[in-house]
């Protein structure tokens, strides 16, 4: 899957969300997704009026670490025991720990692979103070993980349910687009135009903080961080600033990660197509 760093990337830094991903950026979004092959974008579409794209099933079905949330939570209790002391060292990383979980996620996210896009992460800094801060952020998520991951799986599944509801609502609202695309009838053309503001409003609401898109992206980013934080912490401790691979970061979950990106890309492709159809109908 070719790199597509702008697809959902803004949701990795919610404080900088200023403009909707999908509203008023039809052509630029189309160009981004257009660089992908049809095979890459080819997820199963639910062919009925109540679904825009195939429903998301990641949060509802993924097993956390070794097939068990409990196993992952237990592993969180002593992550440093098997890690060799490196240039930074556990003590220094612990000293730099964050008291705020959201701040820890914000600090570490640019250096992590993501579930919502395939942009490569930033290279680790070479200076010791910066590594200490990243080590502190990683250790914060690890030590906080026992409480968070035991709840996080349910939170991710809940956010995913809300996102799927949004997809169904979007599919229902754009049923006229499907009909007009097929028959080019004047009545369906008029309905496409008349429902455009509702479509725009639905997306805008979903992208706001607390909305279905915003919260699902946030949960995916955080969950992705938890999946790879152990490997990341090891790199920091050893001052291993070399690039690492998604395979090393996600292990056996990489297939799931790629599938969720494809489904998200399919949604953007659908929104672009609906926007283009509206442009045509409104002329």
C-alpha cells in the first residue's frame, strides 16, 4: 500500500484540527486516494442503502496481546524486567514520566506507526534528553496500561460501534447519489442537491471532538500506541535511533492494521465520489 500520509493523519494531533478532512477538499482528497491501486482500496462494500462502506470490525474482534486482554494487562505490570539497560536507562526514563496520559500519547505518537495511516514515523532523536522524554512517555503508557487496556478494548469497540452508526447514516443520506449515479434521473439529481447540506453537516459533526469520526480515530491512534509501546520502549532504552518496521512494531497484528487502513481509505474514496456527483448535479 503506497504511503498516503495525509489521509487521516490530522487526527493524530487533535489540537491542530482546524478544517474538515472531507468538506470542501474534494479534489485534493481524491488525488491522495487516487495514488492507491484499486486492489489496495478494494474492501468489501455492503451493497444496501444503509452502508457507505464495509463496517468496521477491528475493535469488536481484535484480541489484545496473546489473545487475551487479561494477558496484556498482566504484561503491563512488569515491562522493564526483561529489557537490558541502555544509554538512557530505566531510571532516567522513569524520572521523565508523564502524569497526564493524553500528554504521553501526544509526545509519543509522532514516533509511532499508526492504525489510521501508513505514514512512516519520525526518526528517534539522537540527543539523550529528548530520548529520556520519549522514554518517559512510553513508560507512562506502559505503567498506566494495566488500568487502561483492561478498559480500552471496550472503549475502542464502543467508538467503533458509533462510527459504524455514522457509516449507516451516511449511506442512508447518500442513497440518492447511488440512484442518480445509475439512472441520471432529474428527480434523483434534485435530491442529491437538496440533501448536500445535510451530508456536509453529518460529516462536520462526526469530525468534531466527541463525534464518531474524531473519537474513533482517537481510539485507534491510542490503541496502536499501546500495541507497539513495548518495542518502542526497548528502542529508546538502547538508544536505537535506526528506522524500524511496521512488522517489528505490530507483529501479528499488522494484517489487521492494514485492513483497517484500507477500509478508511475506501470511505474517503466514497465521500470523494459523492462530492464529485454533487458537483455534477449542481451545475
